[in-house]
């Protein structure tokens, strides 16, 4: 076991960083690592069946963590996409594959139905991990993909119950209980027990978990809390398995119930490393399970089946995306994200094999097709990412100069959250605005609020001319691209010397770059909010409101002074670092002296002060 652990870990350490650097993503890195060490290439590991059963627990943990991110109210909002979109996807895909298997491949209807049910499922592990890495989980396509995956996980339960009915032999129908303790009871009893267990999990999560978590937390032993978190997830998974339900579904429900718990963040932190390791092991096992001899022997057949599976699922998914009115790019992302086989197909294949629904040759071929389609999933998302990059680099044409409304007052470049606040303030004061933004989606959103925003790049002189830069009094640069801000500022300084500029600074270094261009009116995007929060922190620590505000005011003045003094040193890390340390000492001294002066003035209120203090009091 230790030798195998070394092999798996070494393969992951080598393959995953390389894959990430090449832009392939960690999931594809794990899959390639599995292919490399598998029995059909280097032969460092053997059959993956036992490893797969163990590693599938990573999917269970992942769904628990997903549940922790979903409050019940948010899950309720997704009910239409879960039941409607998910239900239609599973039903339509199953029927389409069933018809093709029966009519085109001439398989028996039981075999065709079993294959349709298995191949209708997608990979929860690969899809959620890949979408999370790309930051697409919060997008419309990501939310809808999650809804479909959740329905598929729920659908595994009735599929497991349905498969024995497709068995060719009655004697085999009782095979493979998978440890189900209630399989031999009547159906109504099984349903009642299932409902009771799910209700118990929900009630325990809502009313029993909090006292238990507090009791464990009072031990102040981090490892005990970690043990309890693992015990919670594993216990729920085992209970669900013993009554014939999906462990992933049970832990997901537990996660949803605990989403409102005060200990949610501690649970996430404790479970996350185990989830990551087990998912990585799962992907390696999938890669290592690819049967290369069979692939080479029936190469054209396998390729045709994999492409056919992806195309069939893609057609169904795209039609559903159109029917549910997803936005253009989101339709494509939703389609490519789910157009592959899933890990639950391996579980179902073991059952169909024992029930003789599929013969050994069909089982091997289906396993290979599912595994390769899962290998293709990250590649499909890479293709989408590349298409997205190309689309962004070849944007639609900007508004023509003659269609842009000129102003003699204020031009705003960038109308996101930052620019809108400035724009609303100036507009409320009666100033006429000419607004440019280079994001079509942002312009579309702003149009809902009856605000005219022109599609254009403020770094183009002809568009600034059309906006009235020759006559305007002020240019507000409020976009969130640091380099583009500098480009616009440099161009405006060069061609419009009488145009005042106020700019958004991304950070301190960016502010120095603006100062070197001659832009003196700027605001670092997080400075004021952080300073205000710091003042509030001082007040909460027991300082008076007046003292806290004075400290904040002195800090801001000192910081502004430091910016002016250090701008010429920016770029020389050694000299700049020394100067920053010196300025920090000066700041401490300034704040200390101010506190002492305040103490003297407070004492003076009681009549005990000298003439100098009286003078300072009057001045202050």
C-alpha cells in the first residue's frame, strides 16, 4: 500500500503542475497521470476497481461541500431548473440513446435501456471541479449545470431500482444488494424508511448539530473537530448506502441543512483537503482504467461511439439551453460542460454485469467509452475557453464617432460599479455626461436603467474627440484594467492638456504610475473603505469616536505625504523598502505624539494645563 501511495502521489506531483502550466487544468493532469502509470502503459499500478470504490468517496465529500454553499432558500430557487432542466435532460438523452442502440446497433431493448440510463449521466466530479477552476460556477451555465448534475445524482436511486427489472434471468434479480439492509422488504416499507432517514438527517442537522459542534469546539483541539467532520460525512454516507440510497445525495442534503450553521466555515476548511486528495485519486483511477489494448483493437468503433455519445448529449443539452432561454455563450458552456459520461456509470455497469443485462464485451466497451468521454470533458471546456478568448479579442465594432453624444462637462471611461457611483453623483448635481464602456454585457445591463452608454474604447482618440474631449472639463477613468487606465491617461495628457483627469488606481504601485504620468487626482479602489473599517475597528477596541477618527485622518494625511515623497523611489525595491520602514516609524511617532497631546488637552478640561497646552487646545 505504501509503494502504491508513492506511485500515485509522485504521478500527481509531476503531471498536475505540468498540465496547469500548459493551461490544461488539474483534472486533465490527474487523468494523464493515471494513463501514464496505468497497467496498459508503465504498468506501475494494476486493476483500479478497489481504488475507484475508495476514491468515489471524494465525490461524496464534494457534494457535501457544495451543499454547505447552498442555503435551503437558494436551493428552493433552483427547483425549476433541477426538476425541469435536469428531468428533461435525463429523459430525452435516455430515450435518444435507447432508440439508437435498439434500432441502429440492433441491441435488445433491455440492454439498450440500461445503456441509455447509464450514458445519460454526466461526471459530477469533473464538471464541478473544472467549472470551479475556471470561475464559471456562479454563471448561468454553471448554475444550470449544477442543477442537472444534482438531478442526475438523485436519479441514480430509481435507476438502481429499475435495473433488476431489466434482467434477463429472474434468478439474478436478487444479486448485488450492495449491503442494502432493507432490499428484501416490501417497496412501501423501503420508501417509508428512506423518507424517515432523510427527515432524520434534516432534523438532526437543524437541531442536534449545533450543540454537538459547540461541545467539540470547546475542546480547542483542531484534530478532534476534523475527526468529527469526517465522522459526520462518512456516517451519513454509510447510512444512505445501507438503505439503498445515494451517499452523495445524503451528504448533499446534510450540507444544505448545515449551510446556515455557525460552524460552516470550519467544516469547509476541515473537509476540503480530503476532498481534493480523494478527487485527485478518483481522476487518476479513471485514467488508469482506460483499456488501451481494447482501444487499439477496436479503435474506429470506440472513436465513433465516443464522438456519438458526445454529439447526442450535446444536441439534447443545446436544445434544452435554447428552450430554457440561456444567453448565447452560456448555452455553449452548458452544452460542453455536460457532454460526457459520468462516474456513476461505473457503479451501474457493475450491477448490469452481475444481472447479465450487458455481456462482458459490452461492459468493457461501455466502460472504455465512458472513461474516454470523461477524459475529453476538460478538453471540451478548454476549447470553449479558447473560443471565448478569441471572441473577446475580436470584439464587435465600436459605436461610430458620429453616433456618440458629445459633452462639454464630463466624460466617463468605464461604467461598472466604480464608474456608476461617480456618474450618479455627478448626474444628480446636474452635470451632463458622455459615457464610454468597452463591455457589451455591461452596456446591455445599464440600458435597463435608461442610461445611455456608448460602446467604445476610451483609449482611441477619435472616440474621445467624439465624446467632446476638446471642450470637456473632466475625464473620469473608472475601468478596472490597470494597463488600460495608464494608456488612456497618457493619451489624454498628451492630446488634451486642458482636460482635468481623475482616475481609479488599482493599488499603490498603480497610483505611482499615474503620478509619474502627471495624474494627481486618483483614488485607490480599496484604500478609503479599508481606512473607514480601520477607524471602526479602533472604536470597537475601546477608543472614543473622536480619537479613532483623528487617527484615521492622520493616517490618511501621512499616507498621502508618503506617496508624494516615495514616488521617485518606486521601482528600486531596496531603497524603497528602507524608505517605507522609515515612514512607518514616522507614522508611529506622529500617532503617539497626537495621543499624548490629546491626553494633555483632556486634562486641561479639568483646569490643569500650562499655557502651551491652552494654545494647542484653541488651535485644535
